[in-house]
C-alpha cells in the first residue's frame, strides 16, 4: 500500500465507515451497527486480526 493511500484512509476512515454503515444498514435492515468504527486503521489492515478458518 502506498503511503499516500494509507494517509488517505487514515484521514477519511470515519467518513468511509459512515457510508459503509449506512449501505449495510439499508441492505441488511440492521440498525444496531456501531455509530463509530470500532477498529483502528491498523487493526483493519492487519491480516491476522480475525482468526482464520
């Protein structure tokens, strides 16, 4: 990942999350999604954040 793209994600994570949250809420009907992203950018980019199947 380029430094510029990483900086873009870091600066815009809350906007990206809010748009994604709205999309998922509309598509799934779920209204209980967290208002704010519960993960840091570093956590989201960590391939080992969630256990592998």
